[in-house]
């Protein structure tokens, strides 16, 4: 079951915004502070709460994912807005509503249609392989200033490898990532290693940070944490990746979507967004791709969400606009520097 | 390919409406309709004219295509004294696939693939109503099957 739509009312930067998601790859684009991460974390927190049947404590998950001061989820209500004493989020799975929550000064509430477990995973922009060792135990026994997405991800990494039919189904995806990595990922004891093809293994700590992200994805595929029917949230996956790996990452995401995993990602990267847009324009993949533009018209005003099947359908694209400004700047310098 | 803005069908048609513009070439290649606008920015600094920003250039190309399509519709409605043009128009309007818009841009500076991609993206955004495929090319990255000879006469700046 895929996320079909999520509506936000008076939630952080959103006054009244709806994301009509596609079952394939959903790409969120917007300047900093336009709510991309907030939207993804909220969707993730709701799916996780539904998955665990947290009928009465949706806001517990929100508190752990967003980490507001004193755990007070009322700090997620949009500030300075008219009648903003309550935030609401409505979530639809497939063709029906699944759950809603409200967070208000007068109290909070939630409702769930029925419990439809939809496995989800949130991968933050920062890699976690190098912090994995001892993190789960430390998080369970100590106050750490990491939000719960890091803990959930490490728990997912801890799962045993697939075998049998499910391992065979995951094999093509895994092979793609191992090719990018140049080797296999091993978890021994509490430490991750990479075994390059035909060479001695080495510790993940010695691996380039961008490759650690690829290694984490590989292990999540190998242990079934990324499986058909699930939802993957990726926050700025381009971080620490050079353009060649970004191109291959796009190919992997397309394969992952074809495999039945719904992908929702936020990006600031020109190559990542353009490549996804072009393969959508030329229908190069079987899975649908949809773009969401998040924009704020003026300081303090609510973020508005638009969507389209390619980047050209978005009225605002800050990535493209900044590249255009750079093009003009470079041309100016070139012209000004010629002929004396 | 036809030099659209030199055809009588254009001059006697939509060109009479002030402030309309047009692309330089129209045609059908491999069953796809092509709209080709040529911009020659070489030696531009010498003429000391104001350069178009990338956004203005994209807007100009988009407007050229829009006005060209309007002009072609006018010609279709009224028939054409040129059988070859009439045939081309029937082909263009019969096509069900996306049309292709080409900005042929010649500059002194070496073409930068990211700049070309950015320009194409800006043009596409201006033309979301039509949803064409867009590419920015020059002699260093020609279109397969398209022969380009010399600088087109009257190529606009």
C-alpha cells in the first residue's frame, strides 16, 4: 500500500498544503526552510505510528522524530498564523483515508481507519554506518541529541540478511549497489566492513562518506528493510556523492521504484533533479515520477506546494534559477573581459 | 526544413500582426515536428548590444514557438499556395508525439553542457502549455541528420 496523499493544516511552515503522491518516485524541491524535511518526517512519523498501532500516542512518535523542546509537540503548530491553535495532518493510503492527527493547545487527538502496516524507512542526509557501533544500546539507555530516525535506521540495519526467494528478488537491486560500491557490505559483530571484489576487506570507517551511504543502502536491500510495499524517505541523498555516483543513484532509485518501493526524497541537487525529470519526460522508467515545488512568497507567509510530472511543470525551481543566474554571471564576466 | 520567417505564408499571415515573432526553421524529421530558433551571439560584444539574460532568451524562444504555431494554424485554415508547405503542415498537425524545440546557439565561449541544460530547462518551463522536448545545440553538438551550412542569413542576435 502506498501513500497517496498527505494534507497539512497549520503544521510548521504549512498553513494548508496537500501532497498528492505517486506510487513511484516523489521529488521535493524548494529553498532551505520551505518544509521539505518537516513534511517527510511527518509522513514518516505517521506511518511508523500506524505500523506500531500507536492509536493513542501518535504524538509520541512526532516528539521523538522532531525533538521539540521538552517534547512539546505543540511547538509544531504553525506560528503567527490566523486561528493557528491546532495543527492537523491527514494521511491517505491507496484509495482511502488512513489516519489523521491533531495537535492543539486544548489537547490532541487522532483517529485511524484501520491498521494497515506500511513499512517505512527514513534515511537522513548524514550517513550512519560510522556511528552504528553501539548506537542502538546507547540510544536506548541514554539521552542522545539524535532524533529517532537515526535509531530506527540503525535498528533496520541490524536485521539479519534475507535468504531464499526474497533474497533472489532483491539480488538485482543489490548487485547495482555493490557495483557502485565496488564490493560487498559485511556486518560482523557490531561493525560494518566493505569487502572489495578480489581484495581484502576494510572497515566502513575508512570508506569515503558518500560510499558509506551507498553501503548502508546495500545492506538495507540485502536484509529486506527496503522491500516491495514499503516507503523510503531520502533526505538530500546527494550529500557527499560526486556526480557520477549521483547518476547511478538515480538509476538505482528507478529500479527500487520498479521493485515496488515508494520513494519520497528531498533534494537541492541539479543533476539528481534534472536526471529524474528527463527520464520522466522521455518515459525511460516504468515507475511514475512526480515533482513537488515548495515555495514561500514572502518571509513569514505559508509555504505553497505545487506539483507536476517534470521540473518544467513547477512554477518555481530554485535550483534551476540559481544555475541560470550563474550562467548569466559567467557570460557577463566573459564578455566584459574580452577586447581589452 | 523550411525557413519559416521568409515564407509568404508567414509574411502575409501572422507577421502582419505587430509584435509577433517566429522561429527560423520548421520541419519534420524522423516523424517529429521541429521548431528551430537560431541565435548567433558570436562577436556580440563588438556590437555593444544588450545581451539577453538566460531568462529573457528562454522567454524569446518560447514566444517564437508560440507565435509560429499560431501562424501555422492560420495557414492551415486558409490553405497554402505552396504544396510542399501544405504537406509539411499536414504532417506537423498529424503528429501525436511531442514536438521538438531546438535553440541553435552560437557563442564565442566554449559551450558548457550544464549551461545548455539550464537553458533548455528554462525554455521548457516557459512552454509547459505545449510540453515539448527542448535541446540547445550548436555546431559542436549538432543534431543527427541535420546539416548546417554557414551562418544563416539574418540570424537574429
